[in-house]
C-alpha cells in the first residue's frame, strides 16, 4: 500500500466511485464500490511510478498527511 493522499468520491455521471491521487498528475482509477476503487488506484499508483522511472521522470514523495479540512480513512 502506498502513502499518497487519495481523494475518493462518487461520480453521478459515470455511476462509479473515483479514486484520485492529486500528488501524481493524471493518476486515478474507478470501481463499483469504494473498496474496488481503492484497490484499483493502488494498482494505478504502481503503474504511474513504474512509468515515471522508466522515462527518468521524478517520483514525488508522499506528503503523508491530508490537508486541513479532510478526514483520514482508518
């Protein structure tokens, strides 16, 4: 499991949960349930990091703490 902040929300337009990783531009995934979206986004994070390394691009370090006003998942 990665330590990046993940924003999880319901998309009315797509009728799925979306998991977005703002620290990794363009890194997101979806799923029919919250758990599916989180599982899928962890796969997407791994692919994002592998691709960045393959092309010699920097991989941001996780901030590890949500910004104020958000509630961390436990």
